[in-house]
């Protein structure tokens, strides 16, 4: 399996989309990261976009936005563990459409 993995990595780099794919990984890993940091309540948040090194998370209330700002260091560390190639260095919140 490793030779296939290396071939895929070379292809992604050759196409110039390896970084994009790595950042999308952070979107996909958000539910697990949110649960790790916030417990079951983390399910009320949703990663919606990646803008360069910033993960954009939709939150239902301003209290959630404040909590994410306060816990940003922990969140970024958890994202580094879950999606190490993503390059996410900060989290920005937006109001949820709910």
C-alpha cells in the first residue's frame, strides 16, 4: 500500500493540489476534533470552509463563537494531530444558518 500512497502524493503535488486536499482533511476531521475539545456539544458546530490557514466554523450562538476563540490554541493543536498536513493555524467562526 505504501508505494500507492507515495504515487498518489506525487500526483497531488504534481497537480499542485496537495495543499488543497490536506486542508479539506481538516474540514472532514472537524467533528472528531470538536467532540475531543467540547464533548457531545461540539456537534452543534460545523466546519464549513478553509481559507488559507484558517478553518471556518459555523456556530449557533455568540457564546459558541467566544468559546471557540478562548479554546483556539487547543483546537489548533487537536487539528494538527488529526490533520497534520492541513496547515490550519487559526479558527474563525460564522453564524450558523440554523
